[in-house]
């Protein structure tokens, strides 16, 4: 089990609160607000970053961009295999190992719900190690949601998920129920 060594004092808590309210806040403004010198703030920020107490994330807010976000709860006996499958998938955002009925939560983003459903139905459900799936579309978020996201992808001859079927040979793709895979150049969308 990981050891948690977050030793924060009141000034650290104030800095983290200011950063959460305004990630672009300057060290000078933090220093004035919490009554410290700018060099002291710089040292504290470095320490907090190294501790993992905060990091800056550059990405997109999928909901504000009009994209669809899917939360897919999976019950599986092989988490590693599923994570490896989606590691380089452009639709894949993140995954969490969780406790409860399901043991894996996957987040996907796409321009349309049908493509997200095709990923679940065509890639996940057929897997022998998948016992159960719950597929949900996220409607809204209480707070801003910034997710790291690759807009420029490296083309390849083969899908990163390892599926042997080309998009052009897939019924979902030919029936316009899936936008296809941007990595292999069989993509009908506008995002990538």
C-alpha cells in the first residue's frame, strides 16, 4: 500500500486553494495574498509539485466543446489486458481501477454517441475476460473538467486496440454508426 506523506501547513493549503481557484495565478499574487515573499512561494510550489500535491494539466473540456463523454464500468478478470488494448486509442481518456461491483472504470470521448457505443459493443463486450459492462454518457459536470487530449495523432497501419477488422469492413462503420479509427486513416469525423 502506498504511503501518504502529505505534510501540509496552512500556507501550503492556502497556495493549493488559490491554484485551484485560478491555475494561472502568478507567484507574485500568491505571495501578496498569503503574506510570503515570492521566492518562498516558489520554493513551496516546487515542494508541492514534487510531493504530487498539484500539477498543471493542459487539455480540453469535452463537454464545453460539444463532445460526448462516456463512463464505462467493466467487471473483468484481466484489467491489464483491457488497459493495454486502449492505451493508444484516440477515443480513450483515462481509466481507474475501482472497488465495488465493477473493478474498472474507463472514460472515452467522441463526437457522437454511436461511435462510443460501437467501441463498447465491438471492442469490449466480445472479450472473454469481460464479465459485465455498464455504459453511461456523462450529461454534465459540477465543476470544469479538463482532460489531457491528443489532437494530433501518429498514423499507423494497424489499430492500436489490436482488433483485426479494418473499419471499412465493420458493419457499424459502413452503416454510419461509428466514425472509425483516426489512426489508420479510416475516420469520417472532424475532431482528429
